[in-house]
C-alpha cells in the first residue's frame, strides 16, 4: 500500500470551529493546513428584517410542539437568542438534533434531546418515531437553521401533516480563493477534510479538476460521500459524523491501513 505519512491534510472548517481539530491533527507527522471555505455570520438583534424574523420565532417558541436544530451552528445561535428572551427554557417542547455534535450543544444547555442513532442527516431525523405522521399531524414544528439549505426536512414534515416554520439564525458566506491560493493548499496532493455538502460544492466550484488534485476527501455523511463519488472522487472516507472524534477516528484508520 501507498505510504500516506507524508500526505498533507487540509482542514476546510470555518475558522471559529477548526481550532480543536487542528490541534489534534498537529500530533500527527503530516503537514496540516487550514483552508476555510465558509464564513458563518449569525444575525444580531439589530432591527434588520432578518433579525426581526428570528426574534419573532424565538418569542413565539412556546407555541411549537417541537424544535429541530439542523447543525451545531444552529443550536449555538438558537440558544443564544433563547437566552436573550427566555429567562427559563420554555416547557413542553420536544428537542431534536440532526447529529451528535448538535445534540451535545443542546444537552449542554440542559435540554433533553432526541437524535438519530446512525444516519446524521435530514433522512435520519425523519426516521425518528416522534416525527411520524401519526404523531405530528396538526402539530407546529420550528426548524433552526441557516439561510437556505435543503428543503427535504420541512417538505416531508409538511406532507405528514405538520405546520413547519424556519428560524434562519445565520448565513453562510462562501470564501473565494485565487488560483494561487488553491495551488498552495493542494500542493503535493493532500487529503481534503470537508464538513458539509456545501463545502464540497464550494470547493468544486472553485477547482473544477479537484478530484485529480487530491489523494482523497473525508466527509461527514453517506449523503455527501455519494455526491463526492458522483463527481469523480475515488478515495472517499466517510466519518460517522462531523464530530472531531469521528473525523479523527476515520482519518487514523485510513493512515493505519497504509501501514503508518
């Protein structure tokens, strides 16, 4: 097998979410580079239409039967807004998280959380017993998310009879790099660590021949892995989730498989 000990590792997480992973990767001999693809910007309570919409959803949150946080960013931003307007967390709400990283944030605030056991995406959440049609018909569900994104979750919940609203708590801004920036990041054919399908879209938009310029990519779900293979990536590592420990476990297994 190919010796992978000298393959660079490129972390593409946003700057405010990458420090712990970068620190853990520094224990390896590989060259570690940080090349963030997305800038996360939360909405502040400043009277803009976006923030006013979020504020109203938070003020009305006790009218919802369930709240679903679709990401760590959504959970953190939603809790910050909740702390501003609710001295105590509203009761009678069932809290859902798409994956373990998101669930950890909500549980850290003292909220009981339900989440998928294995598949950490919209499809995994939709398979949960508490979100089936017989349970949620006529109920109000609030989804915490960023601006835009997949509509699968809300669409299916509405088909099952629920009334679904969004609290769009932040926006993701693509970071644009020059060809020279990408040349530096991709020098020597690195392993690219991607944290979302959007990150994959951004990378492919900026580097059309990306599959042949990397040794492989590491992604946080089977859904993103399927997208990557369809775009020509041959070596696709699939972590159990976007959590640092799952990312590291998948990476170490890949390195060990080459006799590291």
